[in-house]
C-alpha cells in the first residue's frame, strides 16, 4: 500500500515538474514541445530560410514573363493579356496599326464604358467628350486644367483605336496612365464608348449637311 502511495506521489511530482518546466519565463517564446505531431509544416514556410535554393529564399519570384491567369474570372477574357508595345513613338505607331478592340460591342459593354468614362475621364474630357470637364471649366479653381483636345477634333476623329488604347494604357503628356485603374477590357469598353460618341457626332454632322444641301 505504501509503495503504491509512494509511486503515485512520484508520478504526480514528475508530471508537475514536466508541466511547469514546459512554461518558459519569456512569454513571447513557445514552451517545450513534447508531442509536436503536426505543429510544424513539412513544407518550407513562405518566409522561412530555404536550404534548397542558393539564395535561401522560399518565396520564389515567378518566372520572367509569367502573367496571372483569370484571377477568378474563369471563362471570361483574360484581363491580364500582356501588352507588347513599348512606351515610345515607335510603340505608339505600331499600336495604331496592330492593336485592335477585342470586345464585341453591345449595350452592356457600352453602358459599362460610359459608367467608367464618367468616373475616370469626364473630369477633364467632359461628359460629352468636348474637352470641357469639371476641372477645366471650373470658375472655383484658380489654375484650371488646360483643356484636352475635343474627341471631335479632326485629329482625334482620325485617331486609330490602337493609339487610343496605347495613350490610355501609358498616359500621354498631361494625361496620366490608367493601366492600374482600368484593366485592358475596361479600357476597351471606355474606348468603345468614346467611339460611339464620335460616330454619333459624325452621323449628326452628315445629316445636318445632308439637310442643308437639300434642294429648296
Ligand atoms: C487629367 C485630365 C485627363 C483625364 C482624367 C483623362 N485625360 Fe485623356 N487626355 C488629356 C489630355 C491633356 C490629353 C492630350 C494629350 C496630348 O496629346 O498632349 C488627352 C488625350 C486623350 C486621348 C488622345 C490620345 C492620343 O493618342 O492623342 C484619348 C483617347 C484620351 N485622352 C482618352 C482618355 C480616357 C479614355 C480617359 C479616362 C480613362 C482619359 N483620357 C482621362 C487629359 C485627361
């Protein structure tokens, strides 16, 4: 009986010592682990040092030229098509020749283009695209923004859509780049909307001249 009590007491002491010794004084450090089991990942953690690679970095940089696919938009056009023309006059000219609007233009893409245009472009270009946006024609602003060209100027009516895309993607002179606000599809929706305003304008001019030339 005495032996059992003694053994029981010793076991109790031992468990107690083990329990308390697993608590470290420094509360910011974990205690000792007796049964780590699955506490530690077998794979190298993202930011842990890595013996496999020479530079010991686990979080690898993607292979040069890789692009994120779909970003959750499986089935839709890939928003991250690489844009291969450089931000140079030659790149601008090539874009004018080879970059084409990949979207089917319908009421929904035009509607979205209009919505985006009114948010991002109308403050300078004006809701109607005449270059008279709120920061251009604002009597409250001491130094109003110099008016951008009207979309109905000869130059911009003749501007190829690829050059438009290029300018919105990279920015042009006083106009900044919209590449980080609008993905490529969105830029094309906005351009489709600008084009529809231009067509509407040229059609209306044609009908005015036609009426004017009618025999009296
Ligand atoms: C901060 C004012 C400002 C905003 C906002 C702005 N633009 Fe412009 N935009 C300009 C100016 C200024 C020019 C004339 C650039 C030049 O040729 O010197 C211009 C030129 C353009 C051109 C003609 C480019 C070319 O190649 O000649 C297009 C197309 C255009 N803008 C589209 C857009 C679209 C689309 C948006 C919205 C996503 C937008 N702009 C937003 C100021 C602005």
